[in-house]
């Protein structure tokens, strides 16, 4: 698991607009410009953003006063008075991302530069609102108190949970979604419990956002992220932006019926993809064999021991996932497909290797230089990182999408 994801930066930044009614947009342009390029003087910001010098001066002064930018001093170069340099303030406002899963809560605290300042993974025994909301409040308070500098000012909290939203009982593998939340205004309840603005998202979509900003997706503007939660989800990033669907449920591939390449086909709920290729399915097999696979550490140990039950699951899951990969490629034509989530890296690597030979698809190009399927780089933090990015994006980017966000090595 990556414990220090690289800082995301922007490329192809939008420019500013001088009319006063666009002041909010211009603030975001200035913030994104400084975050993308590092310390800059007012004149250079104005040139890059195509804003007037006076507009930039006013905005920079505001952002310094709000502790979003910090003055670094003067750049010593050339003749004349050296310009004052301004940078994103790493000790300014922060955001929290929380993933609520069926048996644990993952949380991260990130600053405006995108650096992880705190993280936690805590088990939970119940997932209904009466139990989760107090735990959510405790989690946010705990991770904020872990920073030596107090109090932490939050721009907001991103919360992600398993989908599909507003369709309870759809899962083919038991409680992959959280019971008791249908018809509930999750954002309003979470905001009231925490005392902060809350943004809600599907876990697989947030995981794709996290991978885009901090992991293997930094080099890809269009990709599919196959997310191994308890069930199986899909996050879609197209030209840097997440595709959510009309109700936030795009990518529920776990419920698709897929014909395996080397095994008899099953139909209906018994033939759903996540019956075979999911963490729940793996644990079901291990439990039937009297083996313990509750944690990612348990699974890692079994894999290192060459456990036969785990090896058989990898082979069967690959038989279902290989045609799924080809289907996603033919439907969406992504640059690559990324596997990630709540499985050890070594098991994901073994699963990807077992996909070969992959069926022919539109991705089978002679000029192709990158693998069709790769492993994600952010481990168990993936969805929480994406969650933390949601309120950050609303504050620091000129438009509410990821189109200008990529990452630097």
C-alpha cells in the first residue's frame, strides 16, 4: 500500500476571466495555477492566467488572508526589485476523505497540495445509520487531532460508500451495499453529524478519482478502474472526468452476467460476475475451507504460503474477468484497465497474470506500448483519497471536474 501518494498537479489549466462576476472562477484559476507550477510571483500568475495585474493582486491578497496561499519571499534573479513568490500553504485548510465499507472505515486527511497528513483504517461491526454516523464523527475528529497543528480548518469532507445508490438488496454476494440507507439523505445526515460540508460519492468512482490523482491513473486520461471492494465495482474516467451516470450508479459491473472462458455459464443472480470475482466470493471460499481471510494481512499470508483455495479462486476469477476486460475495452476504448482495491498487491498481480491470454478486442493494437491491464498504486487508501479530493476540487479547480488534473512524476 502506498503510504505517500505523489502530489497531483494540473496541466492544460483554464485561463481566467476579467469581468467581476467571474471572481470565484478567477480565484480557482489562481489557486490551480500556483498549485500546478509551484511558487509564482503576481506578474507571472497574471501572465499565465491572462488576468489583469490588479485582479491578481486582489485575489492573492485574499488567498493569503484565508491561509490558502503563503508568501515565500522574493526571487533573486535579474535586475530590479525581485518579485514576491507565493505558494500553496501546506498548513492551510485541509480536507478529509472517508470510505465507509461493510466492515471498516478508511479515512485520510490531505492538505491543499494533495499531501496525505493523516490516515486511519478502523473496523466497524454495524453499518446502519445509527451506528455509522457517530463513528463517522469520531473518525473525522480523530484524524484531525492527529495533526500537531490544531485546530485543523476543513474545506469539507468527502464520504464514499458502496453502490448502487437507492437500490437496496441488489447485490449478488450478500451485504456488498450498506443496509438501511435507502431513502436517506446521506449528505445531510453526515454533514449534521460531523458539523462540516459533506460530498457523497460511489466508492468505485471515488477510487478511480483517487487513482487518477495519486496512482497509476496519473499517466492516463481515460481508463477503467475495476474496484475490489466487498463486491465488484467499476470507476470510469473519460478525458480526465469521472462518468457517474444519471443516479451515480455507472459501473456496477458486479451484477453483470458474464460467460466465463473455461467454465460452464450460469445465469441470473448465480451467474453475476461478483459471485466469482470479488472479495466476498474469496472469503466465502476460504470460510468453507475453514480458513481465516478477514484482513488484507490474512490474505497476504495465505498467498505467500501458496494456499490452494486462494490459487483456485484466482484462476476462476480470471476466467470471468478476462472476457469482462475485453467487453470493457470494446465498449469504452480506454487507454488501460486498472485493478485495485481491498486485495494485497501480490494477489492483484497474480490475478492480472492469470488473465492471459486475454481475448482479442479493440485494445489489441499493433502500435500498443502499454499493458492492457495494470495494478493500481494506492492500495486500501484509493477510495478515501478520491473522497478527500472531492471537496478539494470544488475549492481549488476552476471547473468542477478533473479535466485539467493529471499528475507529475
